[in-house]
C-alpha cells in the first residue's frame, strides 16, 4: 500500500516543497505532558526518562533487567518513536522495597532524569498531550508559502490521520490484518493481536477521514455528526443547533470518525451513510473488528495544533514547536507542509 491509500488527500493544498525529518534523533523531540501531581511517597517509583534511538518497550525491558523485576511491573503512559529523542514517564511497582540501583539501565541511549515515589502506578493513556520540537533539514521550499501555510494550520488545524508508522512498512500491518480477517481468525500472541487490530481500526478511520477531506467536511459539523471536545473520549450527536456551536470555530469542539467495533455506526444521516459505505468496502475487516469484541469508539477528525511556533535557524532548516493531544501524530502536521525525503535526497536548492 502507498501513502495515499493509507492516509488520504491533504487539506491545505499541495506541499510547499521538500525536506528531511529525522536525519538525527535530535530532529524529532517529544516530551510527554503528564498533569499528575506526584506525592513523593508510595509503592510505585516514577521515572522521567530520556531515550535516544530506543523505543518505549525496549526501554521498559532495560529498566526491568536493571531492577531485577518482571516486565509486567513496569508501566508507561504511551509508546514513543524509536528514531527520536524522547522524554517520558515510567513507573516501577516496588511494594515494601527500596529504590533499586538502575545504573545498569543507563547509557548514551537512556538517561534517568528524575525519580520520585507515588501511591499509584502509571496508567496507559494517562498523559494529556505530547510536546514536539521538530527540525526539518535540507529544506527546499518557499519561506513565504511555508509561513502562510503554517498560519492556516494554526487557524484551521489539520486532518487527524493516523500516521504511517501505525501501519508498518509498506502497510504490512494492514495486509496482515486482512489475511487474518479473510480466515476469520485472531492472532494468538497478545502483542501481535493488539497491533493488527489497532492497524485495522486506524485504516478504516483514515478511509472515512479521507472521504471527508475530499468533500470538505472534515473540519465542520453536519447534522448526524457525533461531536467531541479535544481532550474528551465522550461524544454527543449534532443537530442544527450544535452545528452552529461557536466552539467549533474555536477548535475546541470537533466532528468525529469511527474507531470501528461491534454494532453499526451511532452517527446519523449522511454521516452514518458515509461511514457504512466505507465499512462495506472493507466488510471483512469491519466484521473482523466486531468479532474481536472491539467496542465502537470515536476519534476527532480535526487536529488542533497547540502553541504552534516556528523559526528558521538556517535557510535550509525549519524548526517547529507545537503540542498535540495524546495519540495524535506530528507527521500529520508535517505532511501538510512538505514532502519528506530520505536524508541527502532533496532535489532542489532552497528558495526564499
């Protein structure tokens, strides 16, 4: 599968140029935003960890080995990229135990920046947002066009596509999910099952979002939509009055799309018809998700970009800073700006 099949059309027009992202880990920095006051005491040791070139699961395994404890005793809020410089929280369950010596876990790829006790474990999805600092290098684009595009993104947001990394190399996770769906089977291995179910739901969501980007309704409410606030998992139906709610224009309230599961889409009218049409086009995949006892959930179609700022450290570098809700992809922002190429493959000189 190619990028367009896995994602869909851009909302803000053709890319302004080309650039490279992640030439080095420092070009993609992520800081987890966790609004939980830590008490300083309790049976859970919370660690603020900086990692480079290391994914979250590998970092957890390293901490478990150093602490001499099972991996199941290590918790984290969310998964972070391997090819990046990221800072996130972990918690270790240590009932009646002293703080372990974790020096064996530390190296150039992992540093423990802070350690404090708390009464509860860190739950998955507990973080409220992620802060990003991205450096687009080998930039070949028009600065005036980029600045105009960024102002438009600040005002209107971007389509909240799941990023390509959700689907594996070349969409392999979706292909694997389709094979299991064809056989009517679920993977027996828990991690594989979770990964393929997630990829399948994300793929169907992106297909719905792609349709709404194409018809221009991704960032406006329609009667029959299910609306949600940026940081809420609950939703409510849109009638005529709700479609004029001023919070839609303020990017606080958004139309949503389906995270497919059992039962029909709870949307109404033309929105339900669109979602059912997409599901019918991937009937076996939708039925497979329902058969896996996945509940139907919703995800906002429009991604608001918090605290967006940018500057040009050099003529061929654009540095972006912004905050996104948890579970959203920074690459959805970058995709509306430039085409991304491997390092060393930009074709044109920088134009300003």
